[in-house]
């Protein structure tokens, strides 16, 4: 009985025991859009990170000017980062442009980032790039590196210089209810990039950018992508893979309940057309709607933007790829393209219930294009498949 009372009191205490509250304003941050609040955010984070109790870092309403900031771990306890305000980067493109990251979480385990708007104001940087001047390298907006058990929910990220959200060398990261927006013409402004990470899920998000909505790099495993609106942008892309010779593979990726609107690609697998030891396998694309997409379904293993791949073929082995319940419209006639490696033909491609029509005044049908692709189909598949081996064939 006494032991019970003790336990009861202990748990009651735990339940009401307040977490440490750390308001960035208390550390000198000003939400006036002019005062540099970087050092204040840093001090607030340090206080939260050394707390033995779970801590809540709070950013109230207001416009907080932030230069590159690294929130480093490991921390002693869980941290919740709650943002009601907006974080903006300085207008000078060099202020964040040479650091690679703008907001970095590094070696943090047990983090919940809730709400908030981050605006890198990247247009000065894009203009510099577009004019081909001497520009800084550009920085990602939010980077999560070497971190585990991270939840990012309700974040809005606008106008990143390069990638909006990057996840690398991390495990069990959930990105949910995220809104990402950059103009359709902004260069290399990927929405979310994941690589060298296990157990990342991206759900219930809307992504409109000038590059890939989601790009998946080497070493991504057990990635789950569900209920996403994508477009404008370049679609969801696995790759480019096979850039370097010794490269991790991509394995077990599911993309489901996604609507692509006016994107350059729908679901794409892309690899360099040159030797490499990489692979992409167990990829599942299902329950997808295409609205006026230029390349709804595409595997392109001949990527070689600057030449130098002549008479070589991709070393990346693509296998066990399923496409199921994919419907909608293509803005080009070739709605399905499997352009696989001669050295490593694609295998185990499965198509089930695909209906893609061509938006065409002449009412021409969509076409499938295959090279070095082996697979099977069931249910209705339009355009008709063209699986073969070591030969090119166009089917009507
Ligand atoms: C594939 O990844 C999902 C999470 O995205 C996971 O639940 C599942 O267990 C993984 N499958 C295998 C065979 O590892």
C-alpha cells in the first residue's frame, strides 16, 4: 500500500511537473523584423538543451530576423520548439548564402518542432543565379542532421535559397502538415530532400516550388510519403542516383495518395548514365492523380546533363517497382517511360490499373516507351505497356 501511494504520488508529480519554458524574447529576441535575434535564439536553445526536464522553446508572434543558426545536441531532455511567429533571413543574400544551412538541428534526439513560418526571402539569390553572376552557393532553409525521433508539424517554409527542408543521417523523422512555397521559376528550390536516413515519413503536406516537391537521395530507407499535393514543381523524384561510384542504395519507398498538378514529372526514378554500385528497389507508387503532368511515370537512367557519359550505362540497378491505381492526364504523349540501363536492366516492374490520357486536341492516345525494362501488368493499363528486353519498342 505504501509502495502504491509512493508510486501514485510520484506519477502525479510527473504529470503536473511543468516542463521548462524558454521564451526567446526573455533571452533578448525582438519580433520587430529588424533586430538580429540570432544570438538570443542561441542562448534560449542552450538553456533548453541543458535542462534535465523537458523544455519548451517558445517563439511568440512577430517577425524575427535570424542569420544562420545551429541548434546543436545532444540535449539532456526532450525539446519542444513552438513557433507562433515568423523567422526571416536578412535581405543580403550573403548573410545566409555561404553557410549551406540557415536553420540547423544537429545531433538532436527527441525534438518536436511545432508551427511557425520560416521565410528565407530567396528571390535576391535566385536573381543572382539567373543572371549567372558570382553568387554565394546558397543555403537550405531547415536542415535536420544526425538526429532521431524528430517531429515537424504545421511548419510553413517559403522562398528558400535552395532546398526548403533537408533530412540527412537521421532516423524516425516525421514531417506532417507542412506547407512549402516558392515560385515555379525559382531554381533548385526543392521542397523536401531526404537521404542517408531511415524511417522518414512525410504526410498531409502541400508543396509548390521551382524544383522537385520531394527528392530522395542515396541511403534513404523505409520512407513513407502520403497525402501530398505537389505542383507546380518537378514532382517526386528518387535520384539523381549514381553520381558517385560508391553510393548507398534506396530501398522501401512508398508514395501514396498524392495529387500532382501541372508538374514536370509525376513519380520519377533518375540515375546518371555511368558506372556506379547503387540501387533502387522496393518502390511503391499507388493511388495517385496526375493533372496535366509532362512525365507522369518515368524511369530515366540516362541522366547526364553536362555530357561525358558517352557509351556508358548506369550502374544503378532498379528493381521491384510497383505502380498501382494511377490516373489522370499527361501533357505529353509519352505518359509512361522506362528508359533503363543496358548494363542493369530494370526488373520486376509491376503495373496495375493505370489510366493516363493525353490532353490533346487531336485525341491521340498516350504512349509507353521502354528500353531495357522487364515487368508485368494486370487490370486496365493505359497506355499499353511495352516491356521487353534489350530492345526499344513503341506501342499504341
Ligand atoms: C518499409 O517501410 C515502412 C515504413 O515506411 C515500414 O513500416 C516497413 O516495415 C518497411 N518494410 C520492410 C520490409 O522493411
